[in-house]
C-alpha cells in the first residue's frame, strides 16, 4: 500500500526517476493507495533533458505495489517495488512506454492503454 510521504519509482518514459506522494486521490476516509488508484506526486529526481522537471507536481496512477493484491480467483500477486505512471486529468497516459510489469487489474479499470504499453502484464 502506498500512503502519503511514500517514495515511489516512476515506471514510464517521462524522464523522471523517483517521486514522493503528496496525496492519495481515493476519497476522504482512505489513506492508502493500491494498484489503479490515482495519487498526486512531487518529482524528486529527474533527468536534466527530460520533459518533466524536478519538483513538478502532477497526477500519477499506481501500476505496481509491494503489498500483495488479492484477486477474485483467490490468488495473490506482489511486486518488488512501488511504481507509478504519469496521467493527465482525463486519465490518459502521457508517457509512450511503461517499463517493467504492471498488474492485470489496470485492464479492468480505466487504464487499458497503460496496460497495453507495458512490457508485461501480470
């Protein structure tokens, strides 16, 4: 689970490397985010020639979490890191590639394009 102040890896090709979660956009009572939840993130490290600048604040969608996810068939899946991908206000991805695997649950929700851009869908 990702919560406020969590450090995450950026999994798309927006030239940003790591970030820090400012807010989880899930509701008023929920404080943690799982796969397919939206978060507001501040970029901590970025490449100098990239499109995303250091300290920029934007919307991101969670594509991988370390905490295991229970699926409807009873299986669990977990990843090695917490990772996010850049989206705009209409939930469309801004990157052209997603590095590493992403969870299958992204296809079921509104992020089918992110799942198709990924190297592997687990």
